[in-house]
């Protein structure tokens, strides 16, 4: 039966607009929009024979189709699917981008490497420059901590600090928590140092035939043992620092000073000895002593890589170049 509608008071334009609305949003158009909704895959547990899915068994993971809960109308029939897919890809890329951004915002804790050499000294400057370059090549940030030798030993063994600039080869035997880096950073040697040009000595044993008075730095057992075996106790004494030993040499209060060559150079490059040229090696004795970097065992995997970098830096001349640069900075020569 045909239904009649009351058209009183309504203009023809009203019915024209209603016809356009029904054409755009009627059942036929809704079906087109439903068929063009973008689809994505999702992983879910298979609810045993779910409609449209493979029956993979209870608890198995299957990929099923899901409709995205949004649709953007376009004039073309193929545009809604493409637009939805583009938005989906953009959203996924944005979610992945969040992870590295968050990780990058977390600072990497630098390794703390301990030394007893102040930054103002020759050895301190040179060692810092070497290790800064070495760890830079490894891509590992470091901080340098200055502390007395005994405290450095305790903090390194406990793992509070991550490594030490230099120790002798056999240090690891008494400190199992420490891992030796097999490539030494450099070698040192013991010697007797003099200021008077009139003194000459061929062998350590020849000291017994002289009337010379000598000194050594307190705590340096190699000097103490070497000198006590050839000189009586009244002709040997100790001092607290290399600087004091050199000052006594220059003042003529003693004839020789027993010390490591690195410690003497370290003192001679201080401002107070800037114009001193008379200090010279009277006799170098004993085998060279290799000084190695050490790391706590929690960083054992880094030891081999650091050794390789140090060997590379020796080959390309970096270590000697740093020595020349530091000497010039301290002495102008």
C-alpha cells in the first residue's frame, strides 16, 4: 500500500536535500563502505573452529583478519583502503621509533679508571691522553679518578672502580679480581741518577769501592734492596718524594738518587725544575719492567679489545706523539 506523507509547510528544496542524503547514506552506500574497510592481521588464540579460521587446535596461535575501527570517506572507491593502510604503517613506524629514542635518552655509565698520577704531571697528562684515545676508539666513555695507591688497590678489588692505569705484570697473581690487559702501555727501568758530571759508574757492585752517599724513594723496594746489598746503612737513606730526591742532588747533599726513570722525568718536567739540565742517569740497571692496564673481571671481555687498540696506537705512533705533545705543553721544548 502506498503511504502518503504530509507535505504541508515544506518546500520542494527540503525533499531534494533528503533525496541526496539517502543516496549518500542509504543501505547500498553502507555496504560499499563496509567492503572497503582496511584489514590487518592479528595473532590470537584459536577459539576452536572460530569462523573463517583454520582449526589449529586449542591454545594454538593463528593469524586472523580484523577490521580497523576507522574509515575515511573519499570520492574514489579504492582510496579508503589505501588511506587506511598508510595511516596504519605510519602508526607502526611511530611506535617503533619510540624505543630507540627512549634508550638514547638513558646515559651510558662511563668506566671509572683509577690512577695515582695527578693530571698536572707529565705521566698523568700522558697516560690520560693515551687512555682517552684508546677508549674513544673502542666507543667506551671513561672517567679518571685520582687516589692514593693503597686506596686504589682496595677500590679496584671491590669493583668500585672499573680499572687502573698501570700495574706490573705480576699484579694479577695477588689480586684475582683484576684482569691484566696483555699489551703493556710502556716500560720503566731503575737507575741511579746524579748531578755531578765527575761521577761515573759501570756496575752497581762498584758502589762498594766509593765513598758516595745515596738516597732512594721510600717504599721503592727494588732500590732499597739493591743498595743495602752493596753499601752500609749509614751511607743510604730514603726520601718521601722524587722532587725531594732531585733537590738534594742539586744541592750536593747526596751523590746519587735511586729511582725509576719515569718518576725522574715526571719530576723534571715540573715548573720548579724547568731550567735544570744537570740531572742525568749515572747507571741504569735491571730488566725493563712492563706496566699494564688492569680491568676488573666484570669487564674481562674488554681486556682483549683494549690490548688490540694499544698495539695499534703503538704502531701508528700515537703514544710517542702524545709524549712529545705533553712535554712541549709542560716545558715548551
